[in-house]
C-alpha cells in the first residue's frame, strides 16, 4: 500500500510504500532531505508532521526526544507512513544532482596520523570518478553485508584518491582490520556519496566550524573546498580533542591560518595532560566556541563529531540565537562493531 506525501513549504509530492521510510521514498524519487547516519542516532533528518500519522517502530529512535515527539516531529530516516502525510522539512537542492554509485576501489596508502587515526587513501578504477560535495561520506561495503560509514576528508577538486580518516576502535571488525592485517593494494567496495552535510556556497554569512576527533575529516574537505573556490567569508575552526596527542594533521589548519586572513583556528582540549603544557582553550569545544561567539544569530555553523557533542551543541547554540536552518551537522558514533 502506498501513501501520498506532501512536502512543505515546497509543495513537492511523492509516494511512500508502507514498508519503506520516508527518507528512502523521498530519495528514491529525487527529493533530497537532510540526513546523516540513517539509523536514528544523529537527528539530521528531523522534521515535522503537519498532518497524518507515522510509525517509528517499537521504540523511539535515540535522536527523537519525548519533547520532539510531543511537538509532532519525526525522524524521517526511521518514520514510515501509515496514512497520507503533509510534512515540513527543508529540501537540499544540490545533493539531488549527485549520483550515488557502488564502486570497487583499491587501498593505495595507509598512513598513521597519530596513535589511533589512520589516513586511508582509496583509488577508483581509471574509468570511474566519484562526484561528491565537500563534507559528504561514503559507506565501505563489507563482505558479510555490513557497512561502515566514513566521511571524505579530501575536497572535490582533489579526487585522484578518496581520503578517509579512520579511528581505531579496539575490537571493531573493520578498524581492527585496518590497523592490523590490511595492506596497501587491498580491494574493497564502496557506496556513495551520501549525506546532506556539505558547504552551502550561496550563503554570505560568516562560517563557524566545530569538530570532535575525526570529525575534523569532513571539515577539512569543506575548508579545502572553500579555499579552492575563493570563499572570502570569515571562517573559524574549533577542533576538540581529549589531549594534544589526539590532534592529528594539526599543522594543516595552522598553515591555512597563516595563508588566509579570513581563516582562524582554535584547538580545544578537554583533558590536557601534564606533558602537553597546554595554555590554550580547555573544556568542552562547544563552550569554547560560545565564549568567543555568544551571539550566533548571524552565522552559519558546521559541526561534525560524536552524538553527545552534537546534541549538547545543538541545544546550546539554539539558546545562543542560532536559527535551525543555519546549522549543519554530521553526527557519527563509533560502536563496538566499527
């Protein structure tokens, strides 16, 4: 059985089967909604049900709060229609033009960036090219049918290789392989590009970027793309980590700051060690950002990192005046199966 779904404010209409999520149905018919993890953990696809009824399954998804549910909101990556619907969600025009492909690739470089982060470079067949937007991610398709998501850390103009920043999760099936047995020239399959986290080039507002851990990867892609196309809006990167050893490629944002007057960089350590002799910003990275920018109403904010950081920042940034449609985020969690 299918249902008619009307998107507001655009007025676009699509059909959703009763066994597919609203996000799946929309993407299948060429309508790009915001999304990230696709498993209900990140909240990127949150929207409002104006009329009709949806079903999220037996349990409420992690990123849907009781307050959200009471206000008629839904996570469209999990919600299925049980009637005709009218929903409110912002559509993403640029992502609609990107073709999602499943491709073979070869590992051409494995480079340890620090004690638990590996730079992995992938090479596609000579006849293929992956068109993507700065900030999007790909899925690595494992032989047992499972998949692992990793953000692309290279900018679209530099696509000879696909660059991933992989953090080691001890006991994780894929990351144990990457840090243990995997050798250069290994073959893999990927699917992508995916996600609605990318630079909105049409805006004229100054840009604040906030990353946690390997959340630096997609922000690196966005910043290198912005520099390449000559974005002259002020840009300020806040990068949070536990201790100094957890920052990697840190010379790179320092080089950007030296070369571009419109770019600033602030590292933030939550648990600096004695040997760090740290005199910079400390504590939670979103609080460090707010100390410098207490009024966010005039900014575009891009943030990437683990769900607790994203959730805390969303609430704090809204209280600081950041409109919902000026916040873009990529939330990912490293579970035990990574």
